[in-house]
């Protein structure tokens, strides 16, 4: 997926492979600090940039941050004429249409598209910085790619030398419906985690969504002794360059008929040495002593999946579409099945019930209509009906949103409710529609949510 743009009038080109390291070092912390949160020293040191000089622009690939399942290419455009500077200022993405990325012959790398975002780097010149992020990226051999602009091309290495933890596990477990599968192995880097799953024994229980709609109950013990969930590892938030307000940052993709990969892009850079072990089905597998037998361990209840009732404002619409299934064709030729309802913006959950399950602190002042939630180190305070707005940081910039629409507070029959979106956007909690009361007649009475912290 690329931004559409008109072609710039660029004539002859001169290919240059290296610019001075001094010029590069001046921008290293600026653009990496815009793209990533956390300790930048975790990332590799700068590499020699590659540059193509055109009559109107200078195109430079500055840095690649990549592992086997996630990749960012950071590049910049510098206008060389006043006309080019004006065109770039008016339409910063016009040039992007001219950039093509392709795999080299015999390469094992695959992806299903890429998106480009501009980085908000403070710069005294007219230089514009961008990041290119790949979708459903798989590069087990860390092969390079070819990046072409018009008739010029650069070979871009995709091996960043990131610190990596790998572990074979082979732990059998089940999902919340009782379907069996095996957690085969995992890989952790500073920017992502990849968990390989064998679904040969997956029975697809009646009324269960496809496996690709669920995530394995895998937990991690950190060096300080704490245990975190898969969705909390690497910081509580939604990573990825296009993620503005809790947009999708985790996916389970099909590798073959019997293999899936569950992947999460981290919100903050992770020091992989801080991860001590992985916990699957009550057994703790060391990431330091790979030969050690896994001891039994009890995961705190507040970290485990649970079910919860929901309040549905539009029951008639829900009853009409909730149990329908739709086939959606993907750009890469595959298809997925989805349900007709999953509205985190309007569906509501009781605040007391969900906070109790998550172990979150909350308070409600009925006189002022003010809700306070403090969970995982993030505090939200909102007064019902206020026009309060909040700025959410995301990779590549920030977004100002209406807190009232995110929270959606409502007192219904004496019970305080909030939108699912409050917990999804701020705390990365996942909700999956679930037949909580299967014997009920109307779909709106049957369904609740599986909640995954």
C-alpha cells in the first residue's frame, strides 16, 4: 500500500553510494527518536547512507531497522532547486509514487505491501524524512531488497544486527474454546516478537472464530520478576508507523495449512536481555538456560483471558448482522472470514466489572461525572460531557482526539459503562466477540466478549 502521487519532473541522475558520516550522525537520534520510543542505544549504530542525486532532488536511504518479521527503511528527500522545494512543501508524498521495492532473485523475503509515513524531524533545511514499513513481512534469511527510483536502484541490506532471543518450545495448549494447538517456537528482538504455532490438532470448535482471530495465551517473565502478557511486552500501546489511536499492531498470519505466526510490533524498544522466560500453559521455559526443564508457575488472574457481558446500544442492528460471516479477499490473493459486528467505538462494558478483572484502579464521582482509571502506569481522568481533547503520540507524529468519544461514558440502570475503545486505545486490551450465553434467543442476549489483557 503506497501513497498516490504525481510524477516529479526529474531528468538525468547521478548515483552516489556514500555521503559523509558526519552529516548522517547529525540526524541519527532525531529521526530514530521520532520513529521509536525508548532507549535508542538498543538499536545498532549508524551505517553509511546510500544516495541517488537527481537534478531536482537528492534521495537518501539513511537507516534500516529490521528483523525477520518487521522492517523500517528510513529515507529522506532534499530539494535541489527552489521549484522542487515548493513542490515538496506543497505535497510531501508526491515523490513516493516513484519509489519501488522488490525482492532480489532467489530471495526468500515476502511481504504484502508497504506504507510510507513522514517523520516529524526538526530540521533547519528543507530535508524531509520518511519511514517505509512493510506489511506481513517475512525475511527468515535477512535478504537485502532492491529499492528503485526511476531508472536508478540501490541494494538495501535488511539485516540490522539486532539483539535476538530464539527458543524452541513445543508446548501444547488450547484456546478458550478448547481447540488444541502447539506453541512451536518464538523469536524476540528489540522491535517485535514472533511466535510460531502448529495448528495441526486445531479442531475449530463450533461457533469459534478462525484461529487467525485469536491470540495464544503466552506470558513473559521479566528480569525484575514481573510477568507480562503478549500484548504488554514491549510497552503498553500500539506500535507501527501508521498507528494513530490504537490501530492494529498485532496479527496472526497463516504460513501454511498447519502453521501460523503470531506477531506483535512493540510500542517501545525492548532490551531483550530483560526477558527471562516465556510461560505457556502453566510451564515456564527459560530463555537463558535452554536445557532447563520448565517448572510449573501460576500466572496472576489479572493477566489471563476472561469473558465479560457488554451493553449494545443498537440491539436491532446487532441482531441482524452479528451472526453473519463475510469472506474478505486480501490483496495477496488469500481470504479471511470475519463476523458482521465488532464495534469498539459504541459497544460498552461495565467499568467496575472490567477494572476488577484487569486489576485496574478506578474511581467514579457521580456528582461531577468524573471517571479516573489508573492501569499499567497510565492514568486517564475524564468528566462526562466535557469537550476535553487529548494528544496521542504515535510513530511519525501525534494525533489530537476527542476523549469523550473514546470513553463514551454512560450510566445505564445505575451501572457505569464505557466504550471498549477506552481500554483498547490506551491499554492495548483486545476484545473478541463470544457466545457467553449460548442458550439465549436473541444474538444481543447471547454475546459477550473474550477480553485479552
